[in-house]
C-alpha cells in the first residue's frame, strides 16, 4: 500500500455580516479553509484542514510512495518540515483519517479508545454588550452547555468586568465560566504589548471574585518566568499554549509549572501522535489537556477524536457565537455541521477515520487561490 497523491485546495466563505473576532482588530469579511486530501493506491482518501500549507508542494515528494500507515515516520518528517516551512499539520490529520479508513477504525479508537464522546464548552468570539452576553449565557443554559468562555479585550478592563459580572448574575452557578485574556499572541498587524506580570495578577484577583474556572493566556506565550510566578500566586487555574509550536516548549510550560491547563491544537502544533504523547505526559503531571479548536469542523473533530480517545478532558472548546459565528459558517465545508446534544456532548462517529463528509458543492463554489480573512 502506497501514498499516491496529496492535493491542497484553498477556499473562502464570504461573511456578511463580517465576524468581529475579539482577538483581531480587523473584522473578518471572509472565512478561509484549506483542505488537504491524501490518496493511497487502493482508492482511499484522507481529509485534513487547518493551516494554509503555502509552499508545501516542495515537500510532497517526501510522502509519495511511502506506506500510509507509517504514522510515526510521517509525524517526524512533518515535524522537520515545520521547522523549515510553516505548519504542515493538516496533512498529519489527513494521514490519520486515511489510516482509519484503511484499518476500518474510527480515529478515537486508534488514539486509545478511551471514549467516543466529549463534553463541549461554548467559546464566544465577539465583544458583545453585558446584556447581550447575559442573554447568550441564558440560552446556553437552556441548550444544555455546561460552560462558557468569555473574551476580554474591550476598550477598558472595566468594560470586560461589567460583562463578566452581568453574565454571572444572569446564570448564577448554572454555567462554569472561563476568561480568555488573549495576551499570548497577536495578529500580524496588531503591535499592542501584552500584559506584564503585575497587570495579569491584578486581573486574576478580580476574576477570583466571580468564581472563574480558568484564566487563559494572561501573559505572552514565551514568558515562562512570568507564568510560573503568576501560577504560584493565584488560586484560579491558568490555561494556555494554543499557539505554542514545538514539543520542547510544551514540556517547558509543564516542567516549569506555568499552567494548570494546556491547550495545544492538533492542526497547529506537533500533530496527532505528538499531541497524543503530550496529553499522556500532561496527565501524568496533573495537567488538564484540552485543545484549542478555533478553526473549522474538521479541526474540531480531529481534536475531539484525539482527546476523547486518549486522555479525556472535563470539556473541549466549541466555537459558537451566532449570528456572526454560527456552526453553519464554521463548518461550511461539511455536509453536516458538528453539533452537541441536549446535554452539551459531542458524539464521535464509529465511521472509519474522522467520519468526515465534505460538501463538494460548497467547496467548489468557495474555491480560491488564497486562504485569507479579507
């Protein structure tokens, strides 16, 4: 059995109204998706999505003719490529999907078979008014979600805390609340400096008053000294690592006791096998492993199969903030959007691989030469 071809296509869904992502100073007028397909000589096709994969054509020859089931080898090659040329991890997802189809096994079983479901938390993305956020929180309670993540970054911290206070008052203890401070990284055009240790500490003391479960990305992603010191001083959990790139960086975050919760994303960092190993290492050290999933439904499913099948998590990120960020927009490339049941659970298919069914008509109508937000 051999890999015969790798195809990469780019797509852009027009967004009207635009999506004003809280971590981006420019409202998003398009939602891009890059689809990766890997073929074997028996007619199987694996599907992945995530980073843009620009320039990956230079490395396709490293996979053509290779055994599609040699996943450890492929992961190592992709790790080398990630050093030289961006983030090629969507191919790793596609290779695991292909391997599942060859073996006639769902990916969650290949990951260890721990569970075929995982609880979701609603991850908001828009800076709405206190009243709007409270209404959203009440709707989430009605729909069975166990938790909500609120984004900070409004004009003032007072505005952020007003939103948090209003939401907490509206739902009481019916929702677990988390706060994403978005200090770990910036969009290319955003040169605002991240918080310092004392700023983060002051915010943490206010968050504790509202019984916030975790404080996410309170400092720059490489500020190990700051995160370790903050972790020592606060009572609430610290989360981060969504855009951390290398395996040694994740190990540094864990070994220096920077975080209680680590949030890599399989389509951004070290791939399925790399994160499976990291998940077990984190669990051994008492760290909660629950991936970042802010992308499309393919990346969401990959992270769900990885986590549910290997080490499990209290809950996993579920991007949701309609109308600007509906599951239909997020998963436009899929025939059926990924959704939760009435109790907030994501159920994973027993179909081979990730159980992905692409909407080929939609992909054809959104095909583009680039994958950008404008």
